[in-house]
C-alpha cells in the first residue's frame, strides 16, 4: 500500500510525455493555420488577393499555407439559398482557382459547380415560391375569418404564418439531400487537383 494515488496533473504530465510530435509537424500545423487565417481574410475583404499574399512566403510555408487556405475555402463552399451565399461561393471559387496549377481542370470543375449552384438556387426558389403560395392561401382564409370576427381590415403575411418556416426547412432539407452529394464530390475533385 505504499503506492500513492497520482493527481490528475501528474497523470496528464505522464500522458504528455508519451506524445511524440515532431517539430516539422508543429510547424506544418502552424503554417496551415496561417493559411486558414489568410483564407478568412480573403473571404471577408475583397481587397485581399491570395496570389500576392502567398508569393511573400517561402516555398515550404507556402505549400502548407495553401493547404490551409484550400480547406478553409472548401469548407465555405455551400449550396446557396440567397445572394450573399452566391457571392461567397464566387469568392471561394476565385480563391480556389488562384491556388491551382492545373487551371484548365480547375475551371472545368468550378464551371460544373457553378452550374450545380445555379440549378440548386432555381430549385430552392421554386420550392420557396410554392411554399409561399400555399401559405398565402392559408393566410387569406385566416385574414378573412379575422376580419369577419373583428370588423377590422387586416393584412396577414404568408411568411409569418405558423408552419411556413418549418415547411420551408423540410423542403430545403430534401433539396440538400439531393444536391449535397454532388457538392461533396466536386469538393473531393478539387482537393485532388494540383
């Protein structure tokens, strides 16, 4: 019974000593993080250009930073439901094209993505309009009933009716299930391009 109980700190220190992370791995992580930060700046500020920013870095750092940039950009590529998402996707695609050496292949994949996004946005807007039309009919009936009860003219908005947002979210989820696989496949293809 001479063995003493170790504190949580002592156990954590023992585990930390068994972790072997090379200096190169630490530096790679740091360079990727720099790339992540640069990509975030690129997406926020239209004045930031990736090419000149990357050119200031030495070769080893540039390669790892480009990997971080690519991951951040691809993570920000999404199925668009509004103009802001469309603009973000355009900026992301511009950044990805800057990173790629094989511009022709990259432009082909990005062109396919642009087509996918346009088609998705059209389908989303149709679903939105259909849902709105259904709820406008419901709102008109509710408005008529309320006006009869109160004798006061009312204006009910279809988009504020109970269930409108929930039904729209269900429709969007169905669309996303149809399109997300295609988006993921295009992201995979972009990751593989030099």
